[in-house]
C-alpha cells in the first residue's frame, strides 16, 4: 500500500480540535466521497480508500450531500416503467 504525506498547520488541527490521526481519517473519507461523486472511484473503491465497509460508506454519502444513486431523469423514468 502506498502512503501519502501531508503537512497540516498545527493551527488547523487546533481549530478543528482534532488529533493528526482523526484528521487523517476525516481527509481520507472526504477524498473518497469527492472522488466517488466525481465518478473517478466506484463505491467499493471509495469505501476502501475511506477505510470503511461499503455499506457504511454508502450510508454516509447523504451526510455529505452526495446521492447514493446517480441516475438521470430519463434513467429513473425507464427504471420506473420497467419496475
């Protein structure tokens, strides 16, 4: 597994009242959500990046304003008609 190192100002950690480990977990989850939202990672790959099980990852997407399902109106209508 590869590692990426970030330098975070101490003021940022103090402002967030976060430990480096807590902040790292927050950054990983936020990056996973954004990459999933942008369509660059599947939900499984994003969950793996976030370090959480896929069902947990999917259940938390709404907390970040991201839809679990990314279907167009046309796709939704098609699915509804074929249900």
